[in-house]
C-alpha cells in the first residue's frame, strides 16, 4: 500500500499528489532503535586521537631530585612523576577506536523509523523540483519560508549535486544540503523539516524500500 501526500512547488503551492511507500514512511516508530543508531553514528565519528604522556614519554626527569635520605623530604625518584608540576599523567587518555557495530537491517529499520516519525509529525515536505534561478541567499530564504513557514532548521535532500542551490544555502547555518543516498539518522533527527524533491524521493525508495535480500539480487 501507499499513502498520498501533497507535492508543492518552490512558491509553496500544492501542485499535485505523490504516493509514498508504507514500507519507508509508515513503518513502526522504534525510539530505542533510533537512539541506538544515533549513538552508533556519533561514536563512529569520533577520532579517538586523544593522548596524554606517561612517565616514559614526558621529557626531563632523568636525574633524582635529591638524595634518598637525610634531606627531610619525601623520597623522590624523578621530578617528572605524576605528583610533580610538568609531570606525567596517571591513567590518562590513550588513542582508541570508539567504533560501534550495528547490523545492517537494524540500521535500515532505524532510518525507516525516523522517516516515519517525521512524516507523522508533518515535518516532511515533498517538492516537485527544488531549484532556484540565482544563487542568492535571499531567494533561498524566501523559498524555505514558503515551503516550511514554521521551520527553525531544514534538511534538503537532493538527487544530484546542484551548484546554484549549494551556493544559495551556504550562508544558512540552520539549513543543510545532503545527497539523498547519504541520508542518515543523525541528520534526520537534527533538523526540524525535511524537504524532498521528487527526484530525491525516487532515490530514497530505491535505496531503502527493498528488503536486503531483494536489493542484493537486484
């Protein structure tokens, strides 16, 4: 089955209807699964290059600060020990990988769940063709105001790169331009509205409508 949603032009006028696949846009909304997928994506984006020097790596401290006995001071073997200023770090951070694994079917289900949640909240706007004549920020702001008047932020999905749209959105901090085949849970949950041209809608359905077995066979 498929549901009907309105299609708008760049002026915000309804110019038709389009069918959306129930497999993608009417899936069961699974918040724990979306949360797990989001944490995985955030963790996998961490570089893990943090590092503190141990006693074997910090410079200096090759000589014993004072003799072992007779000074009245506590025994010290090096002035680069952790309790000294400019000393080493105990149990400091070391380079590591934060990668988390998640089965592909779970990732696909989380993406369908996020898309379904956006549509259920009326936060998805289908556009017949997302294009502007000139790469001006003012024109893009006017178009976004017509398509999503209540928006605070917007994610625009494109089927193909568009230099004019890219330049027009470059100065809008709350707007992100993304190729449809790079769609991910983090971006879906980070922006209020999702603007999808019909060409990008075709890409989304081609990537996520088929089960994994049918997709591999195709």
